[in-house]
């Protein structure tokens, strides 16, 4: 099991990055809550990881904190929740926001996440309620060497298209993703900021 990687970010296309680890490029899928705080391309980072092995692919997921990874692992243990849906849930809400929604049984908020129907939301409430008391404290990823938080620097200037593509990758229908982005679009917003605002508005 690959539990942690330290390397240089060489590509960013939400929700995926490519991390160069001693000459080997690892493709990682990140929830947007982890993606937001990544350093720039060519900067180094440490990410906590979880490997999902399927018959047709090996998928590596990256997380800013152990707390995020712990929730991801709890989610995929839940009947009817696969890695893609867990990624969508963690992209829509932080761990604290999700825990709050579960403890307060906010079914209406959960069903707004793409792929989470009423039955799945009810299952999450039943299976995860009370599990957050022992959740490990946040252990934020290490950014090397400068630790600065900067805007996403993508090679393409079409930020709206990139944001739509990221939302589709997270499970939203293309038409819905376009509407979400158009609703909050402003010329000065980067892809990362558009995704953040669109997800926030969706809830």
C-alpha cells in the first residue's frame, strides 16, 4: 500500500495532478478541498494517499491531511459509496462540514452532492453518525520549500472550461456543470476559484 508520497507537482488539471517522485510520474486524484491549497507547478509537496485496485485500473487518491484520507476510507466502506462518489463528497464539503451535516442529520444538504440520492444519504447518516469523535486531528500536508498558497497556474487560459471539466469529473452532468460555472463566473476568477464557488453555491 502506498500511504504517502513526496514529490514535485508537474501537472495540474482538477481534480487530477501528476507528481514526479524521483523520476516516476504518479497520477493522483484529489478532492477539491485538498486541491485548493496545493502549491504551484514545479513546487514540492507531501500528500497522504490511498490506492484503489480494480480489475481494469489502479487508482491513486491524494489528500492534504490524514483526516481527509480517514473520511475517504470510511466513506468507501459504506454500502453504495465508491471512490468516485467519495471524491465528490470530499470535494463538496470539508471533513468538518461533512461531520456537522452527519451529526445534525442534514439529509437535504447531502442529497445535493452529485450521486448521493436519498437512500445513500440515509445510509451515510446511519453508518457514520458518531464516528467523528475519534477522527484524527488535521495533519496538513507539507509544502516545500516556500509554503505559500497561490492561485492555480494552469497552462490553458480557458478557466471556465477547465472548471466545467473538473465538475464533470466529480460527477456532475455536463449541462449542470456549465450552469453552475456560468452562475458564478467572473473574469478575474481562476479555475480553482470557479470550482470552489460553484461547489459552494450548489450546497
